[in-house]
């Protein structure tokens, strides 16, 4: 799934706190947004492996959630939400396409690396690939209601996610053609930071 979809799904999970615990909602929303986006910081350094821990984040979230329930401070809620967001992100990556430049071709059996099991988990392709029409439908169906529920900077984040998502979906297949051209001519010293899938046709 594309990053905007990860962002709005995370915000949707924390959104009920706006009604039930409004004092803690900003910490939860901020934390889960950071956690929902954080794993993809490994995009150019072992994507879906370096910062993706589908089992690890889930196991860590359980005791943190217990602490946040017993001691509900902005710190405990924010940290717990960040780990929950990262766990959700990694699980959602399994439901999308594989780790390849053209995931609509379905040639990769790598969705996300599970460090606990020591192997790659296979993509389920419920959302065929990041930037697919169904990815856009998911983004819109969750993001548009959030524009009503959330306020202030979080509403702005959702609005930006919707715009970026719509543009990305429109360009997604073209980007797969452009990537090898752009990244195929990087200086040798930078080559190790460019994923192999971006350098081959």
C-alpha cells in the first residue's frame, strides 16, 4: 500500500480517542502517524526489512498498551500508538503486492521480512500493488470521513495524504518506467543506496 494509505489507516485507528479521551487524542494521533510512516524510512536501505518488524512490533505493542492503560500519560499513549502504528504498517504490507518495481506483474514472493521467523512473508495481494485503484479506494473510503472527524493539523495531514495519493495513483505505472532511467545513472558511490529493482528494466 502507498504511504498515504498507511497514514490514514493509522489515524483512523486512533481517531476514536478524539471522542472518548480528547486530552490524550493528540498524543495518540501524533504517535500513530509517526509509527505508520516510520517503517518506510528504509525505502533505500533494505526496504521492508531494515525497519519492518511485523512480529516484533506486535509483540512490543502488547505490554506498552498495558502500561498506557494503567498509566495514561501523553508519553505512554504516544509511544504505544507509535509502536501500534508501525505494527499495523508491517501487517498491511503483507496484504499488498510484492517487493518489485512493477508489482502488478506479481513476480515477487517478498512482501515483508519477518525477523522472528527469519524469512520473507509472501504478499497476499488483496490490494494488488501500491498505487492501484483499490489502494485509492481504500484511501478515499477512510480518508474522507477523517476530514470530518479530525481537526487542525491532523485534518491537514489527511487532506495532504488524499492529494498525494490521488496524484501518485495517476502516475504509478509511469514511475516504474522512469525509475530505471533516473536511478540507472547514479554515481558509483551512491549505487549501494539505490534498490536493485530501480536500476533494472
